[in-house]
């Protein structure tokens, strides 16, 4: 059936949630969403799309007698379809949403409630678009990558970080020792692994105290500032805040610590609580669990781009965006790099929408100048934050090592990210400290425009890393080929 024939199949309830003549969806009244939709049961794609619009805004599966003239103005509206690609566009009056800047409220509407509908076989939220007036209602990031660069005095390269491995089983002292080794080897940033909490073998209070002591020692020896990202995720609000206060009051220098929150499991309330209570702290969103709904092969859920855009809206300083096929995690440049560019830029294309993060008109002279500076210099001046939501930093982890730093930068097309290599440093034949040095040398080679194999001739730590990881990669390939042939 063509579009007109599909429209003719709508009942009166479904017809209230469609407007194919919506003159200007970007006029500021609507938040826009684009879905991949395959209907289930007896519904066609347009009927299913209207049911999704109803369920994700004002309605239910039947016309109700309690509707008012005003409530009808808040109906979500299907305004565009692509029958060949099974794509549907829905406009949501953003006045539907909690005016307190509540991200979980939006996602309850446009995602989680509708994922359980039996009228759909596949429903993937691919992209969203926020109008300027809506952006102004939400916090956005406070402490940014630019602030961290200023503290660390690190420019024109990625922030070089690690995740302590093994992720579990080290005592507080052993954990702090690994972090110390990485730092004196030249690393900038260490993070707790996402499951790390208050285990009996590594009590939280002792871990914080030992990290503080070991960091002070590393800073004194290297003469360079360092940052540690502590996982403050907890069973309840009070415990989360207790952990934050323990870190704040530990004697660590301000800006030398970040708060990591397992955002998809702890929830958006925890994320936004940290942003609002600690605006001078880097809020580090770890996305453990995201693959259950972001992986492209999963028919129901939303994309990495959508998750990342909402993280910026909520005010996180940085979120993991994937290794774009370079590391061990599932993901492609189209998915991961698009997300990374979108949350860091002032104006960036998504899968469907061109998102401007400005809160003033896009044709304003000052706004145009900011966008041009951002594109050319990759440095956003943020002393005029009324003009835009501040940037959110991509954090890159999962199977990277010094030999893959430049390949990832090439795919990423910039150095505006934090990389956190785990085994990529700790698996070095001579241990963590040398592994960190090898990572620093790989970065130096990139900065100087020298191939790492050439640079390694005068840098033994990098040479050893190349030999080790190249052998491992070749071994993995041979193993995969044998498995496939069997």
C-alpha cells in the first residue's frame, strides 16, 4: 500500500496521532524522534506508528472519554514515514516532559514504555533532536574536558588513562600500587572498573585513602597532575553521597578526582543527582549494560547516539562511546564516531538529524562564529555558556593498546577524548609502569608524525609493546582461522 492507502486504514483513535502536513516540526514546539519500526500482529506500519505515538504521549490503545481540548494539543504526531526503510518520524510536544530537567522522564515516554507493545516486532530509536528552547531547561555538563585539560596541562593529544586490572581481587594497597605504577610511567587518568565498590578484599575507605597517598607520591615524583575516577555507584542515595563526601574530604586536591556512575544500571536520577550536587567534579558515565539495547542487531532499544545525546543533556562530563571497531567491543565508526562527534561538537550530524546544541538562534552572528571556531580549532570557549550546552567528552575503552592508538585517532578524526586502556598497559611484558611509558611513546610518535615502528627503534618500551601485541593479534587471527576451518 502507498501512504494514502495506509492513512485510510487508520481508525479515529490512531488518526489523532498523525499529521503528515505538520508545517515546521523544527519550530521549537517539538522534540523530534526517528524510529526503525516493523509492526507486529495485524497492524500495518502507519497504524503501529500511531499506536506508538499515542502510547508514548497522551494516549492508550483506545479513545478515552476523559480527553480534553488541551490534552489533545499534547499528542505526539507521526509526521513522516519512509516505507522502504521502515522509518517513522514522531514529533513530541516537549511540554509533555517534566520541566525540572528530568531525562528519565523523557525516556520513559519515548522509549521504555513502548518497547513492550505487542503491536511492534521491532522498534529502535535511532536519533532524537532537541530544540533550543528545550535545551535551556536541562543542565548539560558543567565540568568539561577543557577543564580537565587545563588542570592536567595536557593539550593537543588524548588524555591517556587506564583501568586497573585485574578488575577484581586486588587489595586496596595492591590496587593503589598499580595506579601509582601507571602514573609514574606517564599516564594521566586512572579509573575504577565499573563493578568496583566496597568489596571485603578492597574496602572503599581504604581504597580512597591509598589512592590519595599513592597519587600524591606520583605527582611529587613526576611533577605532573593526575586524575582518578572513583566509582560512586551504590545501593542507595545516602551511600552514593557518603562515598562522594569521603572522596571530597580525603585531602585530595580539587579536580584530581572524578565521580564514575554506572548510568544505565544506577539510573538517570543518580546521574543527575551527581551533576547537580557536584558541579565542579567531572561526572563520568559508564554505560555498562547498554549493549542489551544499543547493538544494531537488537531490534528493540535505542542507538549509542541516542544514549550519548541524553547523557549530554543530563549533564555528564563524559560517557563511553565505543572503540568504533578498532578495539574489542562491538561497534562501527558510523555508530560510535557519530555519537562521539555529536556529544562533543556544537553542531553535528546524527543518523537522522543535524543537532545544534545552541540555545540561541543558529543564524546569530556570535553563534555562527562559535561553530566555526569549534570545527576548525576543536576548542570551544565556554565562558559564554548561555549560548549553548557545554560539551560532553567521549571516553574510549575496550581492547585498545599502544599499537591501536593512532588507528583509533585516525577513525575518530581528532584527539578530543579520554582513552582508558586496561590490559593494553598492564599486559606489557615488563608490567604496568613500562606499559604506561609505551602508551606515552605511541602518543608522542603520533604527535610528531612518526610511524610507531620507526619511533620504537629508539624507545625500547614501545618496541616491546609492539612485539607483544602484534604477536598476540597474529595468534588470535590464527586461532580464529583454525576455529573457522573446523
